[in-house]
C-alpha cells in the first residue's frame, strides 16, 4: 500500500493533501458497488438475523418477537444436530481427500508428459457439469438394483450388495463422495496454477543443496504453495458449508443426509417456519465466520506489515 | 480408493526435476493414471451414452449395457418439446449482464480497496470477504420481499441484480488482491503526467486487470449459469426460467425417461463446456490471483 | 480482450439491463395460471384445457406455467405474496389450503360460486372443502382414491387369492409371495410420502378414522398406546419382509418398475399410478381396498382432493374467476374423468361410461365411513415433515420406535401450543 501512494514531498503537506484527496476518492469508487451490496446483501442479512428471533411464517405482516427461543430449540432439534454433524463430515472430507488427491495429481501433471493435457481435462471435466446434473448421474451410479456399482458387485458374486443411498449409514458418505469427485479437479487446477508460479531456481537451488524428494516437497514446494492452499481451504469451507444441491437432488435430505443449508430451506419453504429457518442460516453463517476469522486474522497481520 | 491413490501419487513425483529416472517410472505411472482416469470418467460417459439411447433399450438391457443403437432423438426432444432451447436463451439473458455487472462494479470497489488508505478500508474489505461465506439461503425471503416491493418479481432483472450483488464479494476479493500486486510506480508515473484517479483506473488499472477479470468471468460464468434456487424463488413464469430451473420441469415431464433427461442436462451443460474449453487458459491463470500477494 | 472490447461490453451490459427492466410488460387481459402438473399425462391434459380456453377466449389468453411438483410446493408462498401474484394456482384441499386462507392470501370467490350455482352441483362434502367461514376460497375439482394395486397374473402364479381382505390374509400373502421369489409390495420412499400412506391406512384400520383425524389435528398424543399399536402392525410387515429392499433409493414412479417387471406383486398407491404404469400392462393391473384389521371399526379411506384457488393479490381477479369457473365446469370435469380417471366433484358429470376400474374406485370411496385427505395434507406441514422423517427412521430401525414417538410427541405439543398462542 505504502509503496503505491508514497511520494517524495515533505511530510506535513502530504498529510493534508492526503486528507483532502484520499477521503473522498475511494468512496466515490465504492459508492455504486457498496450501494448495491448494501441493498441486496447486507440489509437482507440483517433482516434475516432479525427474523431468526421471530416466529415469522413468511406471510404474516408483523411476526412475534421470540428473542433467542429459536436458537434454544435448535439445541434439542435432532435433525439440526444430524445436519451439523453431516456438515462437519463434509468439511473434514473436503479439506483432506480432494486436497491431497488434487495436489498429487497437480504434481504429476506439472511435468511434461505425453497426453498430459488429456489426463488433466479428464479430471476437471466434472467441474463443468452443474450440481443437479452430477446429482442425477451419481444417483444412477448408486442405484441399488441396476446401478454401476451394484451391477459390478453382483457380477463378481456379492450376494447382498449395499443399498448405498437407501442405506441410512452410507447415504451421506455416498453424497460426499460424489461432491469430492467434482472437487478433486477443482483443487488440481488451483494447484497446477500455483505450481506454474513456483520459481524453478528455488527448486534447483534446493537440489544443489542436496535435498531429497521428501525434503524438497516438504520444505520448498509446500511452503511455496501455501497461498494456494489457503485458497483451497477457503473454497472447501465455502463449498462444504453451503452444500445443498447434491443433497436436495439425491436424497432430498432424507436417509440421515440432512445438511444445514437444506434443512434451513425445508424449514423455511416447506414448513413455513421462516424464523426458525433464519436461525439455522445464522448459525451456518456463524460457523463460516469462525473459519473465515482465521483467514481474516492472517490477512490483518499481513496488511499491518505493509 | 482415494487415500491409497494419494500416497501413490505423492511419492512418485516431485515437480519432475529428476529427468534421469523419469523414463523407468513412466510405464507404471501411465498405467496408473489411465486406470484412474477411466474410473473418473465412467459417470460422465454413462451420462453421454444414456443420452443417445432409447428408454426401451435401457429397460430391456439394463442401464450399463452396450447400447443397441445410437440416435439423436433425445436431444431433439429435449431441445424443442422440453423447451431447453428457450431455457438456455433465458440463462444467457441472465448470466451475461450479471457477469459484466459484477466485474465492472467489483473492479471499482477493488480499485478503491487496493489503492487507497482510508479508515474503512480493512473493515469494508473484510465485509466483502465475509460476504463470500454467506450461506445464500439466508437472503432468500428478504430478497424475495425486496424484489417484490421494487416491482421486479418475475423479471430477469431481479436475478441479474442479486447475482451481481452476491458475487461482488468474491470478485472484489480476487480483484483487490490482484490489483495490489501491480507495482505502484506505474501509477505514480501516471499521476505525474496529470492523470486523475478515474483515468488511472480506466486507462491503466482496468487493462492491467483484464487477465484476472477474464479468469474471474470464466469462473463466475459457471457459477451463475448453474444457479437454480434464485430462479425458483424469484420467477413464477416458466417462460422466463433459466435452464437449470427448466431441468426440474423437464424431470417432472419425463419422469423416468432418463435418456431425455440426460440429453437435456447435457444440453444445459454445453455452454459451460464451451466456455471452459475456449477460456481454459484464463480459468487456470486467474484462479489463484486471489491469493497472490 | 482489448480495452475497447471491455468498454463496449460494459456499455452493452448497461443497455441490456435497461432493456430487461422494461421487458415483462404483459397485455392487460392476460390471465396467469401456475400449475404443478409436471408428470407427462396430467401435463398433457393441463395444456389441453388451457388450449381450449384460449380458443374460446382469444381476448384473455392464459399465460401458463407448469412448475415441477416439489418446486411448486416450496415456491407457493412466494407466488402468493408476490406483486402481482399469479392469478390462478393449483393446490390441495385440507390443511395445506387453510394455512394460506387463514392468512388472507386467497381470494374469496363466493360471488362467482353463487352466480354459477355451484351449491346445486357440488356434493356437500366438496362444498365444505371449498368453504371457510362465509366465503368460498378453494375450488375442489377432482379427487382420486388410494388402494392396493396389484398384478392378477402374479397372484395367480404365486397362488394368492385376490382381493386380500383381512390382516391375516395379508400376512399369509406376504409369506406366499416371498416363498415364490416375488416381493409382496413395491414402494419408493425417496420423497417419503408413499410411506405416509401406510401410516394413514394402518392407523385408520387399527384405531379408526376418528382417532386418526384427531391425531392429524394434533389433538391426540403420538405417545398414545394406539399409535404404538399402529407401528407394531407396521413392524409385523417389515419383519416378514413384505417390502422390496432399499425402497428409499427410488421415487414413487421408479418403484413402479418392480411391478411392471414382475418382481413385486402389489403397490399401495393413488389412482394416478395408471398415469405412469406402462399402457401395455394395464390389463394386468387391478386394485382392492386396504385390508380390514378390526371389522368393528369404521372404515376410513384416503381420497385426496385437488383443486385451484385465486391469489388475493391476483392482477386480474375477474379473469381469474372466469377461468376458475371454466376449470370447475361440467365440461372440464367430464374430460378429467374420461381422460385421466380423476373423480369429479360435481354431481352432474356423466359417470355412466366409467371404466370398470373407475367404477370400482367410486365404490371404494362410497363404501367408506370417513374420507381423509392424506397425511401431509391433513396435518400441519411441520408435523408432516417430522412425522415422515420418523416413519423413515422407523423403517430402518423399528426398535427405535419409542424414542421416535417421544420426539414426535414433543414436536406435536410444541406446534399445538404455538397454534393455541396465535
């Protein structure tokens, strides 16, 4: 920041000059986007926070104010707790499996190799399919009677293959697997881009210093990829907390696959409990903020060093 | 399946700098990768195959059997009778203005946040970043009421506005971080030449940011194009619906006729595929710009 | 992308936005009509009715939108509170309609009801469904029956006598079919409601319709011994493997395939099953009343009634009333009866040419002491959601029923208290 705006003039006039200039120019630039953002995002969010303390049914003009009653109820709501656990599972899988697999693939494809381009395209092709389409396809893969997996299992002589989405213990993992399938390509693309920015001289220097592969990876490449990892983690968090489409398409939240976003939607739009649904959304937002808080804290630290 | 694969991958390759030993490692690597790729693509191929088959064929021989014949009837059916063509047009009418709107507006806010020191800088930046984490369901009913009171309910403009606004956070986040990587000397020189801030933004920063914006545009295109929920909430006329919401109608209409449904789904996917194929470079270049410092 | 291109694009965007803002200008006399008839056969019928109207009234054409069923149910509140709302909408009778009527979102069309003389041509039960207080808010136009659909050929093959009339016969039939390698019942519970039909029937047969409807109205407790007895019956069926494996993997029409392909013998389903059932196999499809458990108990049946209402904020209420009158007309009900097999709510529809199946369905309903709508239409949406969740959890783990019922009871008590407080 300082490097961009610093000038060589003496201190006092600069200060005054800045006060005059800086005070309004950025706000002029910000006026339009902020206005739009405020009207469509901030105000509705605040309104929803207010709604979460009411019994609004989406229709009545003036809802009753309940204070934190909706939040208290969440603690004893079994489906809510189930959804919370499922979101945590989703998150745990998302920041481990697709991340490592995506990184591994990126490391492979970063080398010159025959047909590398086609392999890459294969892995990120799921990314262009919309989630409803992915949900449809995977619902058939898991179909117990004629689906891909069970056809194969029956073919090799398995007597009672699992019901997958119909099995209440397996269903959520099946959905997460489908989501992870899509995510791997995403992570791979991100890391590939990150590897492109890795300065080869640093790697060469490490090799000259006698680093073995493990050391090279652990002490040179991984730290250099840290900014990408941050982005990957942020995206994984966003995606796993907002997870909605696949659940809604594959099981409609039944079979113990409820996730917070879908449960909120069901409460608000199916049960006409907008206040309660808003409370779920607020919780979801607060959880997101815990994770983003870490990111922001890091950013603040970096910003202040400027 | 995934964890085993991961360890296999990590140990075998580190940036490919050791050229000597590469030859020997080639064969198992290719076998492994090819196998993995095939497994990876099975669902996609299955969808493709299904869309060329007839339902009778599937009922008779099973979903994963070799098709007895290929035809394009399902696509024709989905395009005209199931109105996928019409839905696609709506998708573009919604997506393109949203895209340009969000890029233009976020370049303004990103410029302000990247180039100026002012008290609200960090708070506003964090507000945008936090906004990207917002579960959008929280906005649904308030936004519905808002469009309603503005008289925008059941118009494409309502969708354009909410998409633009909702993606402002992410775009600002990415562009602001990109703009901070631009060396300040360029602007100092421009200011010495007497350029005002708006001209610096318009004539220097925007052109410099084009690669980042192109990358963002690719990414955002797939996001906005694939949106489904806002369309359901803010539109009541089937004739205005974008293709993702239209697919839901199609699923009802063709119940268990998978071939027509997948054909429709693939048609709906086509624009994002095309964008991806042609703008792949931008997509890959730009995705990490947000983290570049 | 050059700088000039970018500028051009920005300008194009602004222009496009401006154009779109003024785009949806509708001609004054349009009537908007939103319906949930997504399935192929009802959809074709729906479109045909609209085409008929448009031909008769070219000056006030229908602007018709068909929305997928599940989407429609969730978007309805948006439709009804929109400015302007769609004029005419499809909906369900019972609690689901009352919710909106009580909140003043539905137009009272008593004047049209009077003018058309509908009191004289609607059966009293349906007039009651239309009426809230002094006003007429809901136009019931058709209903259908629920029954156990079966394939006579499979019954013959396994040596089971149809119809199955008692509980013991039902259990015996399950054993016989299983021994023959045929699943007794198919069911697709991906969206849960086909399971709710089982609850409705078991509860009505076990405890009588009066208890059932009081339970739906949240006046009876879910921890009542009688509810437990209902689930005990259900458990008997599960223990005997009366249902196909993994029902939750299929939605209701996918589960039809088990029957069509001869792998399952029966399906407890609404009359609309014939919309989906393969035409070439319909000769081999019949149905009978859900078996009686206790002959001393009055017989209740599920017969959900569908219909239409007009949004209170309709843009074109006069046109809406005209169109509604048309939808309720003898002509349209006759068509729905002839082509879809939906039973008419008017008494003046000619049912003499009814197919054997339809006659049988009418007899089934007329033979009932009480007619319920359906679990998720008779009770509140929130209760239905919790109830159907519990049914699916029970299906998976019957031993957990006591705990599930305690949770349901807590939900019921809370909703009842909220209702009393309003």
